[in-house]
């Protein structure tokens, strides 16, 4: 379980390391291009949903607790990039099967 630490107030959100690795790549690419976007996700404990504005001027830290970099799923990255570029923004969803089948549980 990793953490996304957002802004200088230190707001943090628990996100699984695998998902956080994919998000880091998407955030990095969008922000490098100067493309802010909305990010929506559910709390792991079921206590509701959050939406945060991702912008290059807002500091973020990706804190991973695992020791190994997971293998990245290109289909999931492409899906996240498309979602982040949409009018609704990026919603954290299930990982799709890298081979094109059903989502990975």
C-alpha cells in the first residue's frame, strides 16, 4: 500500500503500490505537457469518494512501501491517459487484462 501525498498541507491518500505506479506515469506525462485534470477515486476503507485537481503548481509525492517496481500494464496506462484527457477526468477503475480480456481483479 502506497500513498499519494497531495499539496503542501500533506493531504495523503492510500493507494495500492501497483495502481500508484501506473498513476505516477500518467500524472507525470500529463503534467509534463502542462495538462491539468481532475482525478476521482474511492477510499480503500469504503468511506466515500474524493476528487482532486491535478495541476503542475500543486506539489505531490508518490510514496511506495513495496521494494520492487511492478511490471506496467500498457493497456491500463492508455486507458488512464484517455480518461484523464476526457471532460470528466480520470476515475480510478479496475486494471484491464494486459492481453485484452476481462479486467484484472
